[in-house]
C-alpha cells in the first residue's frame, strides 16, 4: 500500500469514526435531556414550583451540557403558597457522554432565597454569591452521592447584612442503597470541611470572627419527608430520628475542640444530646466566655 492510499484510508476511517461519535453524542444529549426533564416533572408532581427559560444544549464533543437561565425552585404548601423560593442567575448541568450517571452542576451569578417569617406574611431575603460547584452520582436514576464546593463566597441576610463568608467550604453526602425503614437506619451520611470562614463581629463573640478550621462527619438516622420543613422535622422527631456525630473538629480563636456524640430533639424541638469532647486551650476558652459575660465568674 502506497503512502497516498494509506493516508486516504486513514482519513476515511477517521471520518466514519467522527460521524459515528457525532451520532452517539446526539443520542447521549437526548438521553441527558430526558433525564433532566423527567426529574423536573417528578419534582413538580411532588409539589414543587420550578421555572426556567428554554433549556440550551451544547458541549460537543466532550460534554453534554444543559443551561438554565433564571431558574426558580419553590416547594409549595397544601394551599399552594411557596414555603421558600430559590432564584439563580444561570445554572449549568453537564456530564460526559460516556458517564451520564455523573452530573456536574454549577451556579453562575448571584442567588437569592426568600423565606417566610414564622407566623407572619413578611419575607426574609438571603443572598449568596460565590463559586459554587456540585457533583451528583446517580444510581438507578436517584442521587446516591453528592458533593458541593463553595469558594470565595459570601452569604447575606435581610437588609443585605453579611452573615457568613469564607475561602473554601465543601460538603459531601452519601445515601444508602435502600432508604431507611426504621429510626435507627441511616438516611444520609454528611461530611463538612471548611477553612478560613468568617462570621460578622456582632455574631462572633467570644472567640473572634474567624473560624480557622471546621470539620464534621455525621449520620442522619430515620426517615425525613420532603415537604413543609416544620412538619417534616416534627415527624422525624416523633419517629425517633437522631443525628450521630462521629467526628467534629473546630478551631476558632483560642478554641480547639474535638467532639463526638448523638443529637436529637425533645418535645419542644429543643436540641438534646450526649457528647464527649477534647478541648485544647481550655483555660483561654473559659476566660473568653467569662470576659464576654456568657458565663459568670463563679462558673468560670
């Protein structure tokens, strides 16, 4: 075979392979679009209001990407009123054509959450800005593992007042293969890792505004309904739900604390728990608590 004929054969094979992959990408795009639309329809059927502008699909050749402009998500109460409303600027959902069970979600622009103040019609508006990326692994069409990372973020409350900011905050959630059937069965395991987190000075007493390190691993036990948050929490508490905190670490000013234990809620929805803790800098912590008036001199 001459060089010219070999080159011609190579070009033909490449064109056939390219056409074949292009057809597969279109198929993968259609599958991804169907998964997204079915998920949205399922949420709407379960009582959510979901809105967005027409979906944009692109990403060829290595990604299948769906773009949602001006998305809105709001769970509705029994009478049709939103319990809370989340709005975003632009949301992208993407996956690799050969890994449609792994989905990457990225929020662009500012986000707002509007919440109803308990017992009143007034609203509280919370604003969030930052680099936010989530990755979801599906199993049989349902989320089985998820990770969320926020970088260079700031969360503002009513009146645009800064509530929380930081350089890096990551959260992971892993669900069991089967949902819990009893209160002692795990619903989800959650891990949190944060660094250089900042609290406003008027909320930061007595250890200062900066949390140098925050690490936590916890298991939520028992079934949780995804409806009215107050009703869901009460049902979870009544059924014996609890949170096992396997590892908790916080470095905050003079406080360096490691703890583990179990947390539940009493009949008045107050935290009730049993913990063991190892505290370093204990003397400085007690002095700070006494100086801020949180505990009395005698208790110190």
